[in-house]
């Protein structure tokens, strides 16, 4: 049975609004939460980017749903030893309902301390070493590590949960998916690609959960929804490696000017048609994902939750 969750967009909404949406998501019948971890939004127009670990603390008091970071980059901006402590604390606050989603990140968020942005292959090597550090610190033992990318000097995490959080790894290419299968407790994607799920299983992920995120834009007016998507998320239509390489929201704005409304909304369900939303989400179910997280683009959150509570979630669960 597929789990249907809600994807909290830290780039679009301030932290108090994210907490409010989490409550609405649970009331509407969503079963879990994703939350993005950014230092900058993709575009200034999106307008927000709060510190995810503070928001997770608030979520632990506001909802009984599981929470996954989608995704944290434990490579450059924040040392993996700090992520290990943050995730352990989140798991305690959430009574075992936290999952640490990790990936190799974007220059948009990771360049801010003046560090060089490494190529993709090196970032994957860094992620392997970062996961080694995180899991070693989660033993509760005193850790000293002298690695290729990181040093840890006599560090110990004292506040550890009874059950350690699973680590879900994001991957979009063959090497990243292979890493997720080998080292992850679960897999994260945003593409409805059955071949990626199969590759994850073959790489060692058989029997482990796979999770995906999908953006939609509910509105009573389809044309208004399409305009909202084009205004806030034209970046979804930018191909190639630009999303990993550009350092500032203004660079994404410049590139987004080449994206038409038709291109921006091509793969995003817009408007009030239940069939459009159901078709978009079912792509992920049919691709084999065990968990699907839906993100509502724009400000019409209350209408979205009402619509999904009455029109979408019951039909998804009934297979209609």
C-alpha cells in the first residue's frame, strides 16, 4: 500500500506557515511529511528559506506524522558530525518518526562559506565518507576520524534515540542510485521513473522503501494555477546540471526567463480537475514508489487540503 504524504516547501513559506500546513496535512489525511532543507530559495520570488532543524523541532509538537528531510546535504555547509547530532535530536523529539534524507546538494546552498563546489563524482565520494561518520557517531562511542574529506576529533553524541533514524539517499543518475542501494535505508527521487526504482533494488535496495516527490498546483482557476507555477517554479523545467551548479537565486531567475508557461507546467497538474491530479500522482505509484509526497505550489494551501481530503486521497487509496 502506497503512503501518501505532504511535501512542505521551505522555499515558499515561512516557518510558522510550514507548521500550520503540517497540521492541515494531518487533518486532511496525509500520512507523512517531507520538508526541504535550503539556505537560499531557488528564486527571490519564492521568498523564504528557514533553518530546517528548528522547524522540525516545532513539527514534533504540532503533528504525529513522520518527517523526512528532502533532502539534507551533509557535505559542505554543515559538517556531517553536526548533521549526525541534529538528526539524532530530531529522532528523539519525533518519538522515532524521523528519517534523514540526504543528497549531494546544490551550489545554491553550499557555496555560502566560500568553499569550492566540487564536481559530482567527488561529491558522491564525500557523501559516502559523511555517511560513515554519521553512522559511527550514532554508536555513541568516542569518534576520531581522519579521512580524505573530513576530520573529526574525539567527538561523541550523548543524546541518542533508542532507534536510530533510517537514512534515505537521493539519486537521479546511475552512480547516485547505486550509492543509494548500497548505503541507504531508502531511496529518494522526484522522477516517476520505474528504471530508477529497479536500479535501486538491484544495487542492494530490494525490500527497502523508495520515496518520490511531485509538485501540483490546485486552484479553482486553471489559468491562475498555471501562472502561479510559471511564477514560482519555472526552475522545474530547467534541464541538465544547472540546478547543481548555479550559486544564486538571481542566476536561476535569469535562466528561468527562457522557460515558457507551457514548459513550466508541462509535467505539473494545474487547476481543479481531480483526474489531472490523480494521473500525475499515479505515475509514481505505477513506477513502484512506496511513498509519494505531494507539494502544493503557491498560496492556496487551504483549498488544496480541502480538495485532496475530499477528492484525491480517498480515490488514491481506493484505487479509483
